[in-house]
């Protein structure tokens, strides 16, 4: 018997959902899947211009508001916070805050994710790749916790609670295409940019990231929701979302490169596997199959 399609994405901060795999989330929401987001933190350590704080008492409040704006545009069925604190980038003093996600015991975080897998009963679970996209300690921590939870959720002896076990069918990791990264590393010096000091805080080493290559087992095209994804990204104004989603170049990228890539972590795929639907072959129904 088929069941309603449920997709669960487990991420670390507000904006991860829109900047990373927002096209995929909007695509499945549009098809009529129940798409839920578990967000581990409220991005308390993110940089914030004073102009963005008008009407808000904390960075966390501002960034949660931006996330809920994006979730509405993407069509998410629910947003669920784990209430950990943003850990900042690797080497930051925030890594050692007593409530930081990166400092939390793995099983503690995994138990919280397991709760949502059992409660929401997804067939497909998504999270970051093993290096968290760009080695952010929170991304890596929630990746590890999600993998632990994926395999714990079916086991009634693992993190026992008041919810019955649930066995998700598939686990995917969102990946950054390696060819795109290598091209960026080559081109940036031509424009006076150091690829080893990328990002708002210049603390992302694109050269080392480009040396890591994960296989691609699924490619999700999202051209039909590309503008929707851009609008969701623009909700994250304090993180530069408006600038990243406006102008000619972003529009061209949405038209010609409107796709997101994933590595299938479970079940182990065939070596040459390449699919265009994360739910392919599963007995699920979509409320809007067209």
C-alpha cells in the first residue's frame, strides 16, 4: 500500500535550507509531498548588520523570522528546532559554548533527530555531506547525528521513547558539484579573490574543499520552482540572500543550472546509479503528481 510522500531534511542553521537545497525542497512541496525541516540552531553567531536588527531583540529572533519567511515560500509543511546554539566556524570560541551544537554529545543530538524521524515518518531523509559542504563544525555535527538517527529510528532499543520505531527508505547527502568548485578556484584569482579565504568572514578554504569529491547518484532539476527558490533565499536578507538572488548572473544560473545534486548513502546504490527522483520506485503518493 502506498503512503503520502514525506521528505525530512535535517540541517544546522537558518538559510541552509534555501542556499543549499531549496530547489529540491520547493520541487517536492509543489508535487504535494510533506516536506519537513529540522533545524538544529537559530544561527545566533551569524554576522548581523545593525540595520537588520530593527524590530528584533536578538540575532536568533531575526534569523528565525527569516527562516519562517523562506519556509512559507518553499512550501514546507513544518519547521522544527532542536534548540542548540550556533557554534561558529572551526576554531571560534563559540565552538566551546556549553549549548553549542558542535560541543553536544553525538548521541544526544542523534536522539533528538530520531524523535522527529519517528514522529514524521519520512521515506526519504536529507542532510549535509560528510564534510558539511564547507567544513562548518555544525554542518558536520548534524550530518553525523542524522546518520546515527537514520539507523537508530527502526531499532526500538535505540533512544527509546513514546513513539513507535520507523524505518526510512533512503538517506541522501546534498553535495556541491566538484567541477563547479574547481572552476571557481581557478577563476577567483583572475578577479583578485583568494579561494583560500572565501566567504563573508574569509574563513572558507575552497581549495581544500575542491579536493574532496563525492559521487552523484541523484540530480534534481528545479527550473519550475527556480524563482520560488530565489525568493526564499532573499528572505535571508541579513545573510546576503537578496544580493545572491538578484541580478543578471543569478537569473542566468537559475535558468541554465537549475539543479541540485545528491549522494545516496543508503541503500548502497549501483556504481552507475543516477536518478532524477529521490522517491523513484517507492510506494508513495503525491497530492499533485503532475
